């Protein structure tokens, strides 16, 4: 029983460490990126509270969500990140990015 309790604490601890590391996980979006700018505009029409602070230092919730979407789509993706988030394929990415930005529904 003692071993199971220790294993549970280790598992929980690793979960917290992984969540804390997620803040530094994504590449910075290049300045002037049109896809990212479009994503910010899209998020302003779809979500409320986008200007609120996210868990990511120096980023609003909209900026964190769009940074996540930009990083989570394939390198050769050229479409709208916002519209992608609404597709069947993009819904999983959207959930990940909503969590990353702390933008719960």
C-alpha cells in the first residue's frame, strides 16, 4: 500500500511539472506573421475575455491561444488558424490551446 501511495504522488508531481513546462514549450511567433494576426482577429469575434492575462507570462489569453494554434498546426498549414479550430480535425488542437491559454468554456 505504501508503494502505491508513493507512486500516486510521483505521478501527480510529474503532472504538475509537465503543466509548468508547457508555458515554455511553444516557439515564439515571428513578428508580423499574417496567420497569427488573423487568428487574433478571429479570437476577438469568437471568445470573450481575450485581453485578460493568460498563465503565460506577458501574453493575453488570445495571444496564448493563437500562439498555441500557430505551433500546433503542421508547418505547411497555410489556412486560417481560427477556422481550423472549428473543423473536426482542429477540435482537439482547439481544446489543447484553450487549456494552454486558460480559456475555459
